[in-house]
C-alpha cells in the first residue's frame, strides 16, 4: 500500500483527497516503478486538484505531473533499480496516473537522470516550471540573444517559471526587468537578480500594435494583453518566448511586430518536448543555476497539504515554487 493524492469525479461530484492505494492498481503500461521522494505543484496541478480546468481526462486520477525519486523496478534496459530519476509531463496527472504519490509507474523513455548537482527536493523546487524556464532561455539563445543585447523582460515574475527564469538570466549576465503585481516582493526578485521591476498593470491593458522599443527579449508566462504588449515593445529582431496563460489564452495582437520589426514569437512546450531537449535543459539547470537560490524560491508542504496549497496557487497567493514531500 502507498499514499497518493487521488482525484475522482462521478454523479456525486468531484473529490480530491489522500488515499491508500494497493500497488496492483498502478497502470500496467509503464515499464519503470519509481519510489517518489518529492513532487511539486505546478499551475496545471492546481487546476486539476481544484477542478477549475479540464486537465484530467480519465477518472480516477492520481495527480502530479512531476516527480523525483528512485527506480524500484524496471524492464526498460536504460534504467536499473537504484537510479535517481526525474519525470516531467508526458500526460502524467492528465491521461495517466501522476506522481503526487509514494509510488508511480511511468514509461522509462520519458525519464531523465537526476543531475548530480541536485537532490530530489532541489529538482522539484524546479519541476516543470523550472525546466520550462530553461527551455525559454535555450530558445532565446538559439535566436542569438546574448548578454549585453539589452533588457530582458520576465512577466509573471514571482511565479514558478518567472522566478527561475529571473535567476537563470541574471546569472548568465542578462539585465532582467521583472513585471509583477506584487510590489511587496521587490526584495525577493532582487535577490534572484532582477535589475528593475515594473508593475504588471503597465502591460495588462489593451495597447497599440507597435510601441516604444524596450526589450531585447521576453519570457512570458501570462499571455493575453501582457503578451501582446510585450510583443509590441520588443526591439527590432528580438525574441519573445511564450510558455504560459496565467492571464488568458487569447492573444489580442497584430502582425505588426513580426513584419515591421522582425520579432520572433517562440512557443515553448514542456509536456511533449523531445528527450534530448529535456536532458539538455536539466544539464543546463545543473550548471547555470545557483542551487542556494532554490531555498529562496521554494516552500515545502506534505502530501496532505497539497490540496489547500493548490487553491492558494490559483489565487495568486504563492510565491515561487511549492515542493511536496511525499
């Protein structure tokens, strides 16, 4: 038996709670059995656990798109008992049982080796949010953005992606401007390396198709008018990495930034990203991020506390990342 955060929906309604499950109930299509040490809460987890978004496709569902732990059993030749691994995405917590549980059976082809630089707790202080932030940084680099090119804007800066993106970009030498609606978190963002902070209200309302050129690059986790304004303010030849929709899934923009300033909009997907890109992202996180900052970014709850914390996350009352100790 093992504990898991189980979501269920029936004619009687929706339920979310910690239950003891028998190992025999684990899905049979995975070839690696993992003992999960730490998981985390991402925005998508929050939507699933609170039933505020159509994330879960089959019921019942064990929540949790991320996990880090140790291989117990494996029929995949790439993995052996005792290997330390990370899992991100691949439909976990959506179409297949996730990792907010003491045990999880996943496909070995979707696992990444835990870098030696990180403990399982540190890896989940990053989780999909941190790995997504690294994917954004890699996208900026692929498009030629270098330190010294100009200011880089990070929106949703006190969230998981924004916090890690700020820390990564600052350590790599970029001049980071953070957009946030939480003026009280200025000290926190400056500790992560932000050089300037602006009120997110500057970007949240409808704006002109083309505005004063301000940003060499942008990491956006908000979407909607924020992304539209960020595009309109990006310098000639700049790059905007879009990875989230905390402010909305719409994009009320025009083609003007693209055809008059040569701006690139780079879409960032973390769920189905190829394994080679995942491995590159985790290797770069291990080399480019100061692990000490993870203590600044993350707070920890137990499995039983994850439900209440998911509600706080969606309400905007969580700063940085939430690690779940299983």
